[in-house]
C-alpha cells in the first residue's frame, strides 16, 4: 500500500506504532520498523541519557526509518528537542502540546515533524508552522486524550489541511485502517494492538488485562486536573472516579500523589492495585499474543482486501443488483 506517508518517510506500510510512554522502547520501535511500519520510541518522562541510549540501540537494531516522540508536558522537552538533532533522528512526533519552539531547529536539521493533534484549529496551526503531516488522534485512544472522536475528527482535519493526515484512535485491524483511508487518511497509528506483540516488553498482568478487556473496559480520569487519561478500569481508576465525583483542592493533590508513577507500576511491576493501565477503547479486539510482523501484515493485508472488494462486501457489487 503506497501513500503520501510511505513516500514521505520511505517505509513499506503506512502504519505507525503509537508512542506509549514507558512501553515504546528501542526494541519495540525497531521490530515495527523492521516489519515495514514506522516504529516510534516514546521519550515519555525518561531522562535525556536514557533516551540517547535508546536511540543508539534502535540504530543497532534496524537500518529502517524510526521516529522519536517528545511528550511536550515533559520538563525535559527542550533537552530532548536538541538530542534528536544531535543524534540525527529523521522523524519526530510530538504530543500533549505545541512544538512551536523547536520547529525551526528541527526543520533546519532536515527532521520530518509530525505532531499529534486533537482539533482542526491545532492541525491548521501545525501546517502553518511547517509540519510535514499531522496525526489526528480521536478520544478512543489510550493515555492523554482530546475531546473529539476519531469518526468526527478525522474527516474535519482532512478537510482543514493539505498535508497528509494519519488517523489514530480506535484502529486495531484492517477494517479500521480501510475506514481511515476512506476518510482520507494517508496512514494510521495504532497503540493498543502493539501491547500484544511479543516484542512489547510489559508486565504479563498488563497483557492479560488487555486480552480480557471488552468494548466498555476503559474509563477516562483526570478531567478535573486538565489532563484526561484513558485507561482500563482497575482498582486505581475506580478510586479516581470516586474522588473526582467530589473534588476540592485537597483531593486534586491526593490524586496527583496516587497517580504519579502509576503507569510505571502497571508497565514494569504489573501492580494491578496501584497501576494505571493505559489502553484505547479498541482493546476488545486484542485477544492474545502476536508479533509486530503479523500485526502489521494482518492490518494492511485485510485493509487492502476490504478496499479492493468494497462494493461486493457492502452489497453494491455488479452481481448484487
Ligand atoms: O500525548 C498523548 N498521549 C499520552 S501522553 C501520556 S503520558 C501522561 N501521563 C499522565 C498524564 C498526562 C500524560 C499518555 N498518553 N497523545 C497525543 C495527544 N496530544 N493527545 C492530545 C494531544 C494534544 C492536546 C492538546 C495536543 C495538542 C494540544 O494542544 C492544546 C493546546 O491548545 O495547547
């Protein structure tokens, strides 16, 4: 499947692996890139030295393009912005804010910049600023989210900008990818499905919770503090929902106390009681272990089949009257 994004980045499949903080390391990113997609290392809240080592490790593991994601709420963001230049990273994605401060230096360094956006206004700003593409992320996604669904956001962003749009939020199979392409997206970004990859190094508890999840297994917490986060329903998220039901300043501080470090507790320790198990709403489609190559080939192969045979599949074929 050739699109403006496969051409722009020199990759085989127009599928990005979402930059999941604490999860998307060099091992996962390189496995995705080697399988033909765009692997992305999530800098998350990690120290600069750690991210430098991960970038160097990815270069050892793959000769294909990979990206680094900079989460702009991270206090280290300015140092990370320089690090990607120093390390010769070719593609940068950003999330949770504006990359305005770094855009000029990145473009001068020849870096392809692809911000995650959650509104048309922001998409237009990014285009004016020189972004090479945008990732339109619907609120079906896991982690920190905006307010609009993929179904509503994607066509509006596609109409609002002329640069390529990548669809994120709710995509885990060929149907999702085919739908995204019909809406005008040049590619997709998937997060949750990659939690099932053998190359994804997270606790077995986290994987099992994803495999057991269904369509109503996630919940959004943190709206009160201005950083809404989607995660699996769990002892911690249930406590947060209760606390947010009667919010005062004291509980906001308490919430900060119990959520700080809770993603690490989920990813590394498999701490079911105190962990935040971030997940998209599509987790119900993720039912067991797989690997990056199978995931990519299944999504793209199924999308191609659906798009090729679409008229017959929806009863509008030549022989369907
Ligand atoms: O960034 C994400 N997803 C994330 S970051 C993350 S780590 C975290 N942990 C705890 C609390 C908060 C974050 C987990 N998941 N996705 C990209 C994304 N960006 N989603 C939404 C946005 C976004 C939101 C506002 C992008 C730009 C933006 O700008 C608003 C404005 O007008 O300044």
